């Protein structure tokens, strides 16, 4: 049986707006109606589920969006709100996207793989599970992109977002890493090495503007060999 722990049910409008824009801009194929969109753990009010539905239905007006929560919520026009837990995802029908943000913070690292599997149980091939954390305002976000491939859920990438309200440093993301990475950000781990290398590159740019420093920090070194570039890409994909 999967563990179930209470989570602070508060959220705020616009908290996941950047994720909504990313989804509609970069993955419109997930919004073509082949599968549901499921928002897990929407909190005391389904405002973020409603915002996801609005963004997605701008592309596919008939798209079904489901909000899933542990507690019962009064009906909301235009939304399907379901009471249940992680295992409920498997019962909802073919799913193109599961979004589970800020819901695993109270869980133990060793519990995360089973929860990820439950979240992705009904995801169609090519579909995504998006799981991670944001700060309260949505200024900083880090999330796993877990892709269903030949029936198996695979870690495809780690998504970083900042709107630069807090400035920019790669270490800014450490407190918002997904649950199974947060405590691993210690010397000797890949995630620590990634953030350390990225921080060194950011500082080496000499740029004072946060956005410019961010953009320059992502440019491959001029002397990088093809093998080094491929190794770097592989590291990013592993997180």
C-alpha cells in the first residue's frame, strides 16, 4: 500500500503559470485529446487546476482535465474533481499528463519510486509525469520529466525554471529540487556536481544581468569535444 501523508493544502493563483506556458508551448501534442490531464494535489481550492484547464483548452476545447485531492471539494463548473490518492491515477483512464507539484515534500526518498509508478500507471506511451516543487509564488521551479516509453516510466530530464525575481544562481534551485534529489545535493553526488559546475560557469561569464548570466552559463565551452558535449547532455538527463 502506498503511504499517504497530509500536505499543507494552500496554493495560490499563478503558481504554476510557467509550467502551463511550458506545456502548451513545448508539448502541445499532449493536449490533442488522446488522454486526460490530471492535476494531483490541487489543495484547498482548485485554482491551479482551473488555470491548467484554461491553458490546455485554448488548444483543445474539449480536453478533459481532472483535479485529484485527498479531501472532498465542492463541484466546480468545467472541472472534474476526484477524491482519492496516488493509486487513484490508475483508475482515471488513459492519461497524457500527470502533474504532481509540491505534494511529495513530506515523503521519504525511498518512497518516491513507488509513488512515481502510481502516478504514471495510466499514462499513455509518450505521455509525461511532471513532479517537483515550486516556491510559494512560482518564481522558482524544479521538476522531473518522467516519460512513458514502451510501457515503462523513464526519467527523461530535470526541468529548471526561474523568472529571475530572486536573481540567478544555480544554487537557487537546490531548495526546490524534487524530493528524491533534495538531500542528495551533497559533495560527491551528480546533482551536486551539476550545480557546482553550472555555478562555476555562471560566475565565469562575468555578466551582471541575471538573465544574461543564465543564458551565457548554458553555452557549451568552445573547447568541448563532441564526446564531452554528449557526456554533459547525458548528465543533464540523469539530473
